[in-house]
């Protein structure tokens, strides 16, 4: 370095050995991808094996899980339909649910519509696996906690209720209804109005 230059002419510079950084990253990503694929294949093989051994038991477990997920909404639904069976309960339902005024502008209009439904409206049964067979139960969960629950009995009108976000479990206020629809059996006109 007597000449004042930083260049030592390559003397004493260690040469790098092994994979470059991009090679190490690529190798790590490849190993991760292989582990994920093997895990997915193993999980699918496990589920397929369980289904093929006892399909009825697997179906029963899946239905049980679905029923437990739907139970809170079903209880709210049963409460609403039960309220449609008497004028006093209809009045309290209309007063507690301001969104019903979008369809029925006055309490009297709601009571008149409910009186037409009441004679054919069946009581809602307990939540059982039988409701999952056929078209008896429809459950649709949307964004923001919005849930639409529908029930179509073998006889009588079908009922669909759209609930808003579930309040805090300790909140005694009823769950807000965003929409209520009562329809005549297929092939007949709606009994909504």
C-alpha cells in the first residue's frame, strides 16, 4: 500500500464457497413447498380413509358439527316464528325490530299480514339432522355477522329471517332482524304482503 491505492491486486481476498444467497432462498422455498404438499396429501388420504371405512359415521359427525354451528341462530329463528303466532307477540316483535318497517310501514299492516300467515304457519321443530336432509333448512352466513336462516316445512308457508350481527352474549337485547319473509308453498303466490 505504499502507492496509496486500496487495490491489493486480489491478494488475500477469500473466495466464497457454497451456494449463493439466492440459491439458499430457492432451496428453502422448495423444501417448504414439498412439506406442504406431503402434509396436504397425507391429510386428504386420512380423511378419505375415514370416509371409506364408515361413511354413515362420518356423515353423522359432519351433520352434528353443522347442527352445533347453526344452533344459536336456530334458537333465535324459533323465537321469531313463535312470536308470529299471537297478536301480542307480533306487536312486541314489530316494536323491537325497526327494520320490519321497511316491509310493513305500520304495525297494523304487520299484524294484518301475520294474521294471514298464522293459520298455516307450523311451529318450528327442534334442530335435528332430519332438517338437513332435503330442503328443510337453509343457512347462509354472510359478511359482518349477517345470517339468513330459512325453513321450509312439508306443509304451510316457508319462513326466512335475516339477522344482523350477534350482540355480546351477556347483552339481553334480542338479535336485530334485518329482513323477514314468509312465502306460500311452491306454486302459490307469496303471503308476504
